C-alpha cells in the first residue's frame, strides 16, 4: 500500500517547494510531486534564475565594452564568449535546484517524482501509484501564453525558454509583448549586440505599472537602442531557415506591413498550468481565465484541496507564491497565516531596474482617492552620480489626508533592492513623514527615497 501524508503539494516551484518545507517544519508529513528531473519549477530552471544570470553576465559585458572607460578603466578588444556565458547560467541553475533538493532532505519532505493529478479528494495519483493525504495543494504554476498565427518552434520563434538558450546573438530580435519578460530578455540580447524591436498591442510598455514610470522607462530603453512599435498587433509569423517574416497591423485597424527578424520572442504573458491535473473531474472550480477559484484562505470549491501561486488570481510572481505557500502551510497547522496583497513588490531586472509596490496613480484616480505625489530624480543623488547611473527617479504616493503611503515606484539603479524599505513601510502602515524622518546613510541610493518622502510634504532638500 502506498504511503499516506498529511500534505501533498503538486508542483515544486517557489510556491510549492516553500509550502512543502514550511509544512514539514510545522511537524506535518509532507510530499511534493514534481515531474521535472530537477526541483524549483519554471522559476529556478527556465525562468527567474537563468534569466537573472544572463542579465548579470550581459550587463558585465556591456559595462566592460562601453562604460568602464568613463571610470578610467581601459579595456581593449572586449570579446563575447557566449558559450561560456550560457555555461555559467547552467551552473547557477544547477546550484539553485540542488539547493532545493538539499532542503527537502533536511526537512524530510518526500519528493514524488512524476506527473501528479488529483484522483479524488484526499487522493493524489503519481503515475500508477495513488497516495492518500489530508490536504492537497495545487502549485503547478504557469506556462507561456500562445498567440494565434505565431507558431513557436523554440528556434526561430521562441518563448522565454528558447530565448534563454540561443547559441548565437541574433542580428534582429523582435519581441512580441512589452511586459517584464520581453524587456528583460530583450535587454540581454541588446547588450550582446542584437537590434531589438518590441511590438506591443497596447499604447504603453509595462501596462500594469504606473504610467509615468512606464513612459520614463520607455525613453531610457530607447536611448539604449530599443525600438518600440506600440499600439501594434502581430497577425502572423512565417519562419524559414534564415529568419521570420512578421505581419504587423495597427491595433486600431489599418494597413498591414511586414517586419523581418532573425529571431522572434513571444512574450505576451503567461497562463495558469492546470492541464492533466484532474481538477474538473474532482469538482474543483475554475474561473473564466482558467485559474483555480479560491477563497481568502486558498481553499478551492472542494474541501481539502487548496491552490497557490500562478494558478490562482493575482500577480504571477515567485515571491507572491512563496508568501501564499508559507501562509497556507501555517493555516493547515492551525496557525493564522496571512498575505498582504497590498505589499507585494514587482521588479523588472533590466538596467536601470523598475520596481513598484502598492497603488499606481491611475488606480488611485479610478478609486477616487485624494493623494499627494513626491518625486526625486537620481540625477540629484550623490551616490548615483558617483556610480554613473543617474537615469530614473523615485515616486511616492501618499494619502492626502492621512499621509499614509499608498504606492511607491522607482526607475533607477538597484531599484528592486532599495524598494524593500518602502514595502516594509506599506506593510506597517507608515506615512511619508515616517520615511522622511528615518535616517538614511550618506551617500546611498536610498537617500533618493528619503528625498521623495520629503517631497510629498513639499520640503525636499536637494532639489
């Protein structure tokens, strides 16, 4: 007879493996089902981690080739060894996924290798073996969204998976979609020498972010060599041995044109991965977008079955999934797990970076909330000047009556790191004045945050 468990998690991505580890820490007998040969899901294997490895390597290459001379560091004959760069990426991925496997052993989480599905409430099938469990957690993540007329072959027309594995730098890379994935991977190949064109159906890149931030960032990327075709749709893609012919049309209607590319990256978003899980047969309800419906405590329509991460509503972010995994495990243990969705940061790991938390100006206007804006440019920050990274700004939004921070948005060097204090501030209900009166080290990039907080009250010191 197959073993029984207190919790079986289906999917070993950031949400799933963290949920399994936390449940095990709390004394439960836990198993995690994963069909990949390695743990870590999309994020560690073919997403967040390998893309950040290439972003760092390509940033180093571009700095050596173009930026170091301004600092008096002269390098002649900088050459690209793409094979070594890709090999380093693989080494980074291997170290991370092996780390998760170690954590499973350390916390006595059983890895059930194979494709899992819900056989019935309280029963999970992995291959021909059925395991009994008190609780089932669906954490199967997401997959790349397809586009009609654009057939992916992961060679000429690629998703993020193929874009991470290119063996040569394309002469012309066309990115379909102006979101996070497209801009990050577009940045990698632009730094390595590709001409990059971004085709976006909407009239802005990063459409979920604050519009002023998106527009400012678009100008910065244009200076880096990006070409943007906004308000434009791709209706077909025809690949041959040498490249791809894309048919473009104005989103509002109009004359079609052809755009030639060496490689096309399809990056219009991701959709929940629920195929083959047996959810509908088990009675688990899905919404109109194919996401698993859950209540405020991640319970589905079937008692004993829960879901977290990309398969449910909310931003498809690894750290959001992790927070849900921990909170759910704690609730299953009788504790009071909770996630504050108003304090989930989002980061675009280009250079400069883009980072945000909380409400955008457009959202506050739509909700009829009176607010005050405080902004401060990195051109006026001493550390940014010393670094030679002065593009961008900090923008804070505070309630006009109470001064409570409602949103924070940064375009600039290390934005994802320095945003953390603002995530903490929003989590604890801090005001702009609380941040303004907090001592920040000098000279540091975070002083721009202090100055933006001062600017909310109209009293910035260095602007």
